[in-house]
C-alpha cells in the first residue's frame, strides 16, 4: 500500500519528478558507461595475451617490450640475434617459441613477421587459440594472414593483393611494390591487437627488404632458404614447466652472447594498467560528481515538495501512520525514482552498446560487450542505492519532523 | 443542553476520560488545561466554541496525535499515555475515526485507495469491497466513484468519502472537526443527516466540533469547550 501511495504521489508531481528522473538517468548512464568501458577495457587489455610465460627482446624496458610485442604500440629500439631465437627454440625448459619481427605496416596496420607456430601456440583471453574465419595460415612466401579488423576496415577478402610499406606510419613514402602479397587467411575476431595485425612469414619480411632484382633471382631459383633474417624483434616463449620461469628469466637477462631481456607478461601488464589507473580514477570521479549533482537535485525536489505535502502528511498521521512511516514513504519515493533511473540507464547503455558495437569495432577497435551486468556494475548499483537513500535522508527527516508536529488544524 | 458530569476516575462505561491534562505548544506561553471530563460510550456530543478556544487542540490530544505534558487521557479503558507513540498510532488507526474540515483526503489517490489506506494502517487483512458497497449506498454515492481520484469529486462528495473512510474500521470514537464549513445550507443538512445515521449504525461515540451553533439541532448533548478546558497558566484549576 505504501508503494502505491509513493507511486501515486510521484505521479501527482509529474513535471518535477520527470525532470529529476532525467537528471538521474543521465548521470547514472554516464556512471555505468564509464564503469563498463573501464571494465571492458581492462578485460580486453588482460585478454590480449595468455599462456605466454616470457617475452624475450632487446633490453629497452619492460613496458616498451610489452607494448610493441603484444600491443603493436611504440617502436622496438633494438633487435635480438636470430641465433638467440634458435637457442631459445632448443632450450630444454622451453616448450614453444613464437618469433616476432616488426617494423613495417600496411595502410596504418602493423605488419608482423612470424612463423607458423604463431597460429598453433598463440593464446589470448581464456587460453583461446587463433581461429580462421576464412582461409588458412600462410604457406608460400607471399601469403599474408590478416586480422578481422584489417579485413573489415579495408574490405579485404581471400585472394586480394596487398602491398606492404616500410615503416609504421599510416602513410609511407616507401612501398614494397615489387613484392605484393596475396591474402591467404582471415582470422576470427579476438578483441585483441591480433585483429589489427597483418601477419607474414619471417622470410617474407626479409624478402621485401631485398633489392627487387635479388629477390627476383631468389624466387626464380626457389632458394627461399636464403631468406633467413639475421635479427628479429622479440620472441614469445611458452615453458615446459612454469616453475622454471624465474630461473630462465634470470638466465636470459644474464645471457652473454646477445643482449636479451625477458619479461613476465602478467607483471608487465599489471605495471601498464597501474599507469592508466589515474585516468581511470579521474573518469570515475567525474562520473560520481555528475551523480552527486543529480542527487542534490533529487533531495531538493523532495524538500521543496514538503511544504505542499504538509496537509497530506497530517492526513496520513490521523489515519495512524507513524512518523517513521512518513519517513519511510519519502525514502520509498526516492528509491522509486532512483531505481527507475538505474533500470532505464542499464537498458540505455545495453541497447546503445548492442546497436553501436559494429561501429565501435570499426572506428575505435573497441570490443565492448552489450552485457553490462558484472560484479563491478552490481557494486555500483549498491553504491547508487545507498547514495539515493542518503540523498533522501534530509527530506525524510523534514517529513518526520512535520509528522511529529502535526495538529488537527490546517494552520 | 446537557453537560456531562465530571467523573473522578476512569470508568468502563465511559468512552473518554480526561484528567488533569496540561498541554503546551512550544511556540505559545499559555497552556491548554483540562481538569476532569468524561464522555459515556455511544454518546454523540456537539462541542462548540469560538476560534482559538482549543477545539482542535482537544481533538489532537484525544486522537493521540498531540501528547499532553501532564495528566491522563483514557479512551475506552485504554490510557493513551501508557502507550508508546507507535502503539498510540496503531490505536488511532484501529479505534478512532477522524474527519477534518478541509483536508480530509489524499488528492492523488482514488476514493478506494483513500479508504483502503485507513484499513491498511489498522492492519486489517479482510477484503473491504462488500463493506464499501454498503457504505456507498448509505451515503448515497455511486459505485463508480470508487475509481475516481479525489480531485474529481465535489466538496460534498469528498466529505461523504471522508466519513466513509473514518467509519471503515468501525471505530469506537469518531472525532469530527468542522466538516460542514465548506458546504451550503442544503448540503450541510443532508450531510449531517447522513453522518448521524451512519455513526448510529456503527454505535460509535462521536465528538462533533463546530463553531456553527445551527448544528446543535442534530445533537442531544451539547458542550462548550470552555466548560471543560481553557487556556491558562499551569497549576490554576479550571
């Protein structure tokens, strides 16, 4: 019955209630969107690589190595010797290795030279392996496998021909026109930097950097074994036994024949996320401030209604409503408005994400799930509920006092 | 006119017993004082007095909405000041029906919801539909009125609905405060006849407060507020 009274009371003050509702809707939507995007960004970030025990590259700082080898961001400062890669391949503690060679691009997308082991051993998310939507891994020298976002953005399909450019800018003055590639495979979307990567073999990276005449000669003679690079950018390493991780890391960091640095991806990723923590907190604080201003609006609306509701409170008191019930009624009203605003905000964010998901992937490479229901959002819901109850306290106390002072007289 | 006799102690045959009551408004220097007064069960009393004489204050005290700083008020053998505030609210919901002069009903609720609210606070779990239909007939109101909001009703209809709500829990005591002030003479007489008839059928004790002496004709028992209570300094007898 109290719920009916609270609901009908709100309906009788439609204009102010609707404006308060809209104010809360906007602020809660911002709050949920920020929290969800933060959560999804962190999830997406953390799922970029899994199952890899060590990343080995030239000494340049843990974050830098992580950024260029996993996220295709920044530039490698130095390379490691191919012999070091061969040493890692043959190491008894190591189960698999994936070589990475970076430095070229295709229309703004990074080109990565690697081996077929990449398609076998690379893991992301919950130890998910790479899958092909179309085609298969590269076989011949000028085969290329592209990530889903590359295919979608550039409208590529199997068999299309592409040319790789020197350097990593979106516009390059030096295209390797003499060595066009044919698309051999398109990977299934992963929500990781893999989607934005153009994959070729290590031999292909070596080939496109040769003078055209020399390359032509090698191809004609079928001597692709000559296309072996002397250096590569980094190596992703999977161990036979993870207990050996720290021992091997120490060994590699002290390796005498080449300057190597081995980093644990999990540790480096945590460091990187901590760097972004300030931005994350800034977004959260802004969203909470927006909510706070709306809650003040809610409180003001309820307090402003108290004067006109003096008689209504008197009627309720004569019917046997205690001051505590009057207090409860005001809190109910606040919870009703806040609850409806929270529900509508959840629906708005979900529908927006479901509708805009393709556009977000296409334009920003953001894989945001439309399912916003996570523990973080649930905690947020509880916080919003508590904040609404707190915002309702001042008007509820005012109503309580009115109820205590009620007399059977309109004066 | 019959003045009720003072009674020395609460009696089981009385609906109201007031003894040595002192009530002081926080914003007022003088106190409202009632020494001894009682009202037999089932009696309908017309309580009159000028504005400011303390009629509404007396009703607030009798309904338990205002708490006297001193003295006792006993309603049907229940001493109000021995009850906790919550118990007093509950007692009021179950045993007292109140009709005001103007602000009787909650305007945004329907007639049915207004009446159900009284039943809800009295913690009655029974379906009141049949009771409502009987009361509508006796108060000459159409059934369709139940689903109308109060703001859609005329003043006369609102006052009849207020009576219906006051009687829905079959109260032992009815407190009526200037209910006819907004009605014209014809409507007032019709309303009074309905009120008397309805309250008699519920065997409720009624205290009808008004400053309009023309309403005395509807009552056998008349009383001036100043005969039983007064504004003055605490410690001085009435």
